[in-house]
C-alpha cells in the first residue's frame, strides 16, 4: 500500500488462502501468502477508511466505510469483476468518524450510526429497521454478532457495552447460566442459606419496535 493500512480480511476459497487489505487512501488489495505483491486492486467507495467482511458461509463480500467528507457507504462486491454489486441505502447523517458494521446468518447486515443500530437484509438495498437500544450508545457504535447471530454486542457512550438478544439468544444465555448457577447454589444451600432460582442477569424490556424477521429483534436488552 502507499498509505497506512486500515483493515485486513483473511479468507479462503477452496484451497486458496488470501487476504484483503484496505488503506486510508481508499485502495483495496488482495494478496496471496507468497510475498509476490497484490493480485487485485479495487477502489473503495468514499476513497477513505473501509472495512471488509464476508458473509458467514464465505460466499458474499461486503464493505462499509466513510469518506473524508463524512459520507458513509455499505456495499456488496462482485469479487470476480472487482465491481460493486449493490449499494445499501439508509445512512442519513454526515459522520465525524468511520461507520462500523457486521454480518450475520448469511442474511443480515448491521451498522452503527447516529447512536443507532441499523439493519439490512443482504438482498434488499433498503433499510430494514433501526433501533436505539434504549439509548446510551456511542454516536458511531462498534458492534459484533456472536457466531449464531442471536446476540449483538454494542458499545456505549459510558465506556461500556450492551448485549442485545433475540428470543434464541436469551435461551442460549439461560442455558449457559444454569451449570454455573447450580455449582454456586450447592455450597450456599449446604450452609443453610437459601438461593433464589431467578436469573442472575438483570433483564429489562426493549421499548423500540423492531422488524420480527430481524436477527437482533431484541425482545430484551441484557445489562
């Protein structure tokens, strides 16, 4: 690169291992592990800071970034042609920083902007829905789904983060809580102290309305 590297995205197809890298001059390059130079050279939308991610099954490539003027872009790429396949709508404000995003379930995209999390269906360029997670998020929140796509960690303005969960995420959390809770419960009860059977996690309802099909339709926020 001729400018500082901003992000890297390792991947493989069949038996070929390679890395996408982006730089702050808006260049996207692809490399093999042979020290023979870049094999691909794209221009990122906005020509500034861009992050690249694949869908969970590794078949679809996306990027999200912001220009120096604060305009944000979320796109899907046609890898074989090095061209943009589709550009997603829904960013409304000029940003003072770089928008972050993630993918999940081979179906959904999520990005943080203006203190909100915005969701898209991968096959539809129009915004699916947005939530504010009951407020308190950073202006440009960082976010990341778990592997199953039913939990979403989102950074907050008070130097913390929230976990958003749909019904499946709540079930998985309750399942993972049980062994630890039971291990704690036995010695406490043997000392003649009663332990409540209620969850150790403080759960509060979400007041915002979210599309039912959304991967992070957060029936609860766990804090």
